């Protein structure tokens, strides 16, 4: 058996950007890539962890300032969520 060397490069700073189109907000960046790898979308505890990360990093507040309401859709890593404050 031969194994190919794989080196995971952790981004220096987990960054993100929020794009807005109507009532839809898309969060992109290295933070999203890390969340995609670490969050199981079908697991409630895992989703709660993701929401905590978004809250702790100020992303929920930023979404609110950009006009997000309970009618808004938030897209993270290709997954759609209803905005929950």
C-alpha cells in the first residue's frame, strides 16, 4: 500500500463575508469551510454548536444589522436556514 501525503493547512484567521440579495444572506469564507467540515447538519447538537459559533463571532448581530428577520434565509456552505435570532 502506498499513501499519499496529505497536509491540512489551517487558515491563519477564520474569515467570513456576508452577501445579501433580497431576504437571502449568504455567508462565505474560511470560517464556513471549517464549519462545513465540523458540523453534522442532521444533528441538533452539532447545529446548536454552529449557531453558538455564529453568535460568538458576532455574525448573528451583523446579519441583524444588515436587515435579517425571521423571514430571511441564511445560506451557509450550501445549506439553507431560516434566520433565528
